[in-house]
C-alpha cells in the first residue's frame, strides 16, 4: 500500500465516508446487507486470521474502515442490533472450530497408544505446565518489546519456577512408562485454536505458538464472543420474541418511516389500480376491494418503494428509485464449505460439483437452521424409506445432504451422528460458516450433490417423505426418467387450504391470501402453492436454476419457480400429505412482510433488467 493509500485509509477510519463531502465513491452504506456486520464491530474472523495457517480468504461481504467509522457514529443515536449479528456469526464459527477440535481429539485417541489413567494424568500434568510456560514466555517477550522490563523480569522468575515443576513432572511421567513409549511424541489438541501440541515441544516453540497470530486471533474471537453473549444475548431473545429478521431490520425501519408519510397514499392508489387491473384479467380469486389483496399490496408496494432506494438527504419526504445490484448472482463459498468430514476417519473430503456427471439416482438436500430437536425425526423417516427402497430396488441409489445453515445449536453434531451410523456414501453434512437463509442452504446442497434427480425437503418433516413416490411418478412423465431433460415436480398443500383457513386466525388468513395474490400478480402463474418445502428437479434443471437464483431467504421458492417458468421448464404440482409441526422459524407479520417485499423486488429487478436470465438456458 502506498503512502497516499495509507493516509486515505487513516482518514476514512477517523472521519467516515463523508470526509470529502458527498461523493459517488460510497454508494454502499454501512447498513446495506452486503456489508460485514462483524467487521463493523472489529471481530470478523476473515480479518483477524488473515495471513495465518487458518486464513479464511477474503470475506464475501464488504470491509471498509470508512463504513466502520460511519457505523460507530450512527450507533451512538440508534441501536442497529449488529452486535447480535456478530454474535451469531462468531457462535457458528467457534462451533465449527470446536467440532474440528473434538474430531482431532477422537483421531488422536484412535491412533496414539492408550495410557492408563495414572500415566495419562502424569502426561497431562506435563502438558499443562508446558502450556503455562509457553503462555507466560510469550507474554514476557511482549512486555519486553513494550519496554516494561520489570514486569517481564518478574514473569521470567515465575517461568523458572514452572520449569523446575515441569522437570519433576517429566521425571515422574518418564519413570512410569517404558523408554520406547516415552520417546514417542504424545500429542494433544489446543482448546483455543485446535492446533496440535507435543509433550516434547520446547519452551520457545510453545511460546511461538501461544504468542503467534493464529492462537491470539482465536483467543480474541473467543473473548469477543463471551463479551457479546453477555451484552447481546438478552437482546437476541427480544428480537426473536418480536419475530424480526436483522438482515432486513434497518431497511424495514426506513420503509415504516416513509410509509407513514405520503408514500402510504401513493401505495394505496397503486394497490387499488393493480387490484382492479388484475381483477379484469379473469382470476376468480381476486375481486376489487378484497381486504387481503389491499393489505398485501399496500404493505408490499409501500415498503418496496422505499427499500429500493429512498434518499432522505436529497428528498426528505419523497422517494427516489434506484437499484444497485448485479445481473447474475455472485456465489461465494468458503473454503471449509467445500469439504465434508468423514466421521469414521476424521478426514475432510471434497464435495463433488453439480457440473459433474451424476453417480446416484437421488440426492436429498435438507436445509437445517437450529434443528437439533426436529431433525432426528425427519431423518429417521427419510432414511428408513430410502433404505427400504434401496433394498427392494438395486438400482435405487441415494445420498442425503444435511446443510446446516450456520446453526448455533447441536444441529451439526446430530447430523454427523447419522453420517457416522450410515456412512458418508449415504449421509453427508455440509456446515455453512454463516447463516445464508433457507434458499442459500438449498443452493449449496444442490451444488454439492451427486444425484440424477435432486429433492429438497424441509427439516421439520411436515411432508410425509413417502410422498416422494408421487413426485417420482410425475417426474417420470415429465422427463421420461432422463436427467438431461428439464423438469420440476413440486409438492403442494393447496388441497388443504380450506381446512387450514378454518384453523387459522382471521389475521393470518388475510396474510395467507394476500401472499398468494402477490405471488400470482408479480411472479408465478398457475402454481397454487409455491412455498411447500418438497420439490424435485432434474440435474439439468438444477444447473440452470440455482446458478442464476438471487434470493436466499424465505421467498427463494418463488424466484425459483419464476425462473423455471421463464425458461419454460415443465412444472407439475402434486398434492402431498402435510401436517403443521411446532418450532417454525417463520413469524406471522414480519416474515410475510419480508417475503412480500422480496416478491416485489423480484418482479421489479427482473422487469428493469437489473437481474437477468442466461439466454442460452432458455428452452
């Protein structure tokens, strides 16, 4: 970096993006979803672990010191809940690190000579004293470099005492085992960064480890996580209680502020005109004055007008429409997400690519976010069915890919237990480093699959898995069992709509019908249930669909079907058995509002060409 660039970076950090007045350089604002919230709080692992053995590469989200300065200034007057985002990011990251640590421990237990309890205790005593010496030696060196000589000398005295204790502990350990065993390097795993440490490592090597950037980086991340769990943990519960999604929190706030002004009137006028126009188009479910349609259209259009781009600095009371996006999605995949762990050996194996030739008949992709309780029930039913089919039909080969979407609970551990029980040829676990959303998790699973036909199924087990046979029969008619052809067979709960309406509250019924109206109006025609989490596609269709899909959260099904219809991919809707399962991540008002807004954005961005489809994929 040149001296000029260094000076500019320092000014950015001190003064923010407006240090030279308004410029076009910073079209991205700190509250944009593309900005890394962990970086804004100074705790992004990509930044902390850069240039170490565990370098994660470039963060897929924006890092900019000027945006951090803007956030620090703005956060003095408003709570953006970004500490909650950072906490959840670090929880997922540390959970993955701890999982690797436990795997390394199991691997050592299987490969190293087993010691008696007495001898193991003596070996651990040597290890612990060595670690303490290494930590204090690293600290003494740091104090010496900082000019604090007296403190450094005091630590060196303590180190001498510890070295004497270690010598005695080594003698006790050595006398309790054969000489040949003592000569073998006894390893243990660092609890902080999962690095291997040896019982014969000298003090300087241990000091280099404990004072090194990798160990100190992990230590800083763990300490920051503890701090955030104390301060942000209670407020995370508040967010969940209110059913709010932090990915869109500030955008929705901007929308609400402006809707309260003249945009609400504008939204009502547009909404009524849209309803009248659609009604004349002959859809029997849409009638002028329908309260569901009015509420949904007003909410969505009013919100979207602002979300797309309201520049309050130029027009405090009005709206400015602007879209900053790319025609095709940039699919970012962390290095750790390119591999799955074989629990039998502890080794990491690379996932295949969707572009590879298929080697199995069926891949089942199960997106899971904090599903440790519901996932076992679903997997038991799913695997029982698949095993029965494979025993009856020799050519029926399958795999199940559980995609943990940055889960903070034991979802990965639960899924890994099934992989251990059934083997990784049948069950694989893809642990995403951070939460992407259901659509993002499904996409990552699809890109890692081996099947000729690909099914994604919700982790709650709401759909009876045996109904896969209905989708399979439909797919045989659509594609003649040829994976090279494009086809989709999707589960549908539309036949249960009357029963569901009778059980729902009036408010939820209004939201349901409003959402269906918006889907029909702005995105997908002739599909009654877009949201059922039970969809089967050919490998050829998956290659076309998931490479161009932008939406990664709840409304991704709608964009997926919109793309399929745009490509003229045959779609058949099949009635399936479905039941409500407790523990849904959707909350009535906020989730429907966000999905409604996403629907409008899908339509708007494709309409103006901000998002595009690949012409070579059109049928």
